[in-house]
C-alpha cells in the first residue's frame, strides 16, 4: 500500500489523520511528544501495532529537544504521558518498555548519545513491525489455503500498523501468491473503522471488497458465503484469550456456530504473558458521543444512557489459530504461546 501511516521525517513525526478518511488524506506533523500522545488518544492514529510505533517515536521526539537538565525527570514525564493514552493495546506498553530499556542501559553515556540511541530504537520498532507483518502475512496465506471469501472486522491493515497490516497482511499475501480473494468487511460501529478504513485500503489496492453492517455476518455465514474469518488483535493473554475491537466476540461465536475457522493475526508484540486471561485485560471506555453522533450529527435522543466499550474479549476456545511472524500458534494456547513469546 502506497499510503504511509506514520513516518519519522526531519526529526518530526508525520501521521496520516485517520479520522478524516476516506474523504480526505491529511498528514499531520508533530514536533512535541505531547502532541503525539494527544494524537494517539484522539485516534488520529489507531491500531495496536501503529500505536506502539507512535509511542516509541513520541519518546524519541520528546528526548530530542531536551537540554540535559533533569533529564531523568523529564524522560519519565514523557513515558508517563504516553502510557496514559490508551490502556488496552499492549503494543503501546511493549514499545515503551523497549525505549525505557535503551534509556536505562545507556543513560550514563551522556544526553546526546541517549538521544541518538532512542531515535534509532524507534526506527527499529517501525522497521520490525513492517517485517513482522510481511512474515505473518505469508504464514497466514499458507494457512488459509484455498479460502476465497474472507470476513474481517474493524481495521487490521496498513493503517493499523507501520504498514502492510496483520489481518489484511494475510489477505495481501494471498493476493501476492496469486490467489483470488473477496473480503467481507463489517462496518465496525461506532467508529466505522471497517467502513471508512478497511474498505478504503482494499479499494485502493484493487482487492474485491463488500461492506456489511455488523449485524449481517450471521446471515452470510448461515448461507455458506464465508470461508474463514481473520481479525487483528490488541492484546493476547497468556491463555490465548484475545482483546480486539468491540464486536469481534460476536463474530467468533457465529463462526463457531457455523463451523467456520476463526483466525487471529498479530505480531508477537501483542502477546502479553503477564496477563493470565482476557478477564484481566483493561477495556477502554470511550466517549458516549461516538455512539450518539455520526460525523457530528445526533442519531439518538438526548438523555439516553450509552455504553461505549472500545474492545471485547474473544475467549481462546473460539479461536482456530493465532498467526504471528514466528509461526502459527494453535491450542493449547497456554503452553504454545510461550514458545513464540520468548521475548518476554
């Protein structure tokens, strides 16, 4: 995909503003870590791997402009600001931990050296995510075999990563291998990532795409029009439970009911062995206005109580396999995930 989600350019962080898609392609330039934190929080950039990359770049950007006085205190402020942006995606904390390790191990070498090393580490995280997506894409393409009608939920494409994508990375790899694929995309209320972002990516890449309302998945499965489901993930617990965009659990239940394989695609940076199960994953609660309004227009009566959890938990028993860049993980997940998450 030609469009870049996030870049480090001339000691600035440049992001495609995903809130404006598909209508406008606007790139924002950020010169301060606080601006990067706000961009993550306000979903200028979203998707677990992309959030991790943005957080790493935010640390590097914040450190770049510091003079060296009270460096320890200032760097902690940077980490704290970025840690508080979004709680569910573990890639955020994984990336910040990598940046913190670089700082801790090299702080005695001097401020200017640390600045260079932090910038280099952020760029490694960016490049590593791109490489991981391509590797897991190839593994996923082989796993899906001759499946041609693939249903996905939310956006787990180039826009949710440094580029290429996780769930859409699998689909892109299938196309690159010469396979015919049609993608069925749930609109993904309330933020409409499927309708606005996934459909836009696939159309841009000339991959056949059909948009559904979220409630149509069961109808299509019942009529034998779905061969497999592939989704991304924001966190994989040690037992294989997966946090992903709200509505994923319902799709997984429907897939199980209709004997359709349900696959999760994500880099090993999404695996959180410190989290025993999905019950312990913090679920972000977002502004009710995202539900009550669409593009600024109210669609519900005033005073109605609104829930807006951004994620739900798909339990491991509903998952056929988890596709990572290191290999395809199958049950028992509580044992096999540890073979792939040895970075922790």
